C-alpha cells in the first residue's frame, strides 16, 4: 500500500515535467541560448543562425527511465523573416513520441540603427507528432479487449504560436503550445479522453553589467490548460568573458503551485514539485557546450539520482562585428 501511494504521488508530481507527453517537455535547455526550443518567435532572432543538439537522460539506474533528444536549427532569411526546424524523440517507459516542428517567424524592427536591437517578433510552428505505446509486455489474468499485445501508434498535427519583444539586454516572451484541441486515440476511453495538454508560457529577463562580468536573472511561468497545473522557473546566470570566449554558469529553481497529498506511517502530508538545476557552459569561437543537472527535493522521490542533460551548439552568420547587435544579449549575439 505504501509503495502504491508513493508511486501515485511520484506520477502526479512528475507530470509537471513531462506534460502528458504531448510535444517537447519544457526542461531547462532554453538557458543554453536555446529559447527557440520553447518559443517559435525566436526562430531567426539574430542576423545569423543557431544549431543546438541536446540529450537528456533521467535516473541512469532505473530501467526504461525517461530520455529525450532534440535537434534544432533556425536562421534569419532576409531582413524580417526567420525559419526554424526541430526534430525530437522522447521516450518514457512503454510510451514514446517523435516529431518535427517547422517554424516561420516575422521580426519587426521598432527603432534604432542596424546595430540596435529593438524588435517585436511573431512565430508560428506546424507540429507533426507520432505517439507509440508498446503493449507487448502487458499481461492480464483475464482477457482484456483493450490490450492489443503489440504496438499502438497514432499521428497528430498541432500548432504552436509565440511572440517576443527584445530591446537590447531586455527580453520578454509568450507562447501557446499545442493550440489545437486534439483527442488522444491511444488513451481514449468510452466516455472521456485525455486532452493534448495545451500550455501557456511567459518569460522575462535582463542582462546586467558592462564589464567582463555579467549577470542575467530571468523567470519562466507555465500553465497546463487541461489540468490547470502551474509552475515557475526562477533563474540566474553569470557570464565571464575570457580571451578564448565566454565561460558561464547559473542555477534554476522550479516550483509547482500545486501539491500532491500522500500518506506514510499513518500521517498525511503534502509535497510540491521542486527542482534545482545548476547549469554550466562555455562558448568558444562559434561553438557552445553546456551541461545541466536537475535534482528533485522532498521526502517522496522515486530515486536519489537526478536528470542529466548535455547540449552542443554551433552559431553561424555573425562573423563580422558589424552584423552583431550592440548589446550583451546571448540569445541573439554570440
């Protein structure tokens, strides 16, 4: 009974991270100058382009633990247009999903010269998803007509929409992910269905400092429409300019606004999801490498281990100083 309660609590709290496995989960890779992974409006935000590849693995000692891989690329086309592409594969136990996003963004300059960043951006992504459920290892004492004994899959189409405002070192973003209401053909029951977990996201941040040291505080707030789950990321990054490039690091604290109750040793308690994520990275020439580690706090956890994520990136198209904005804005310049 106790194990069942613990598992129920874990699954409830962990859904803040996986978001019902619809689309790319919002983890912390956006802190690696990868806001396009979350906000379509950031496609082609700079005069050049960015490529990012990520690999995330959770709980190395847990069989079939969640893992995620993404590959994203975006660039400016002409003065006002941006194009982007995201490929991803997300696996969690018997469930897996893969997909592709194609993005168009429009960037409107609001003032200043060519070197001044003052830009309002809009982005729209078309999303194709392929969900799979492996039932080959499912067993039932009595025959269950809902179990196929094989692999069940379903394809979905959806849309993401976002907008951003960047003015020098300040930025603000907003997005609606999974805009369309879609029924889940895999998990649908006779009289109810699991929604596609439409999400609303808002971010704000600013880079302070003009010396070789800079600090960037930021916030990201997200809400899931179907379950009304809410959480906030409180972030801080520090940059140090060196001869070979930039060394940076920081920490993110994610806290949910909703708790889950549990019972142990005859007493009841409530716990909210809390994740601490330190992140370190380095930019040298046109390359970027970063690593982050997320650790869940609280008395009720599936495992003592954390979530590891590695990001490798390449920036292009800003080789000349004249093509860069005259600001310290890592999401646009490099």
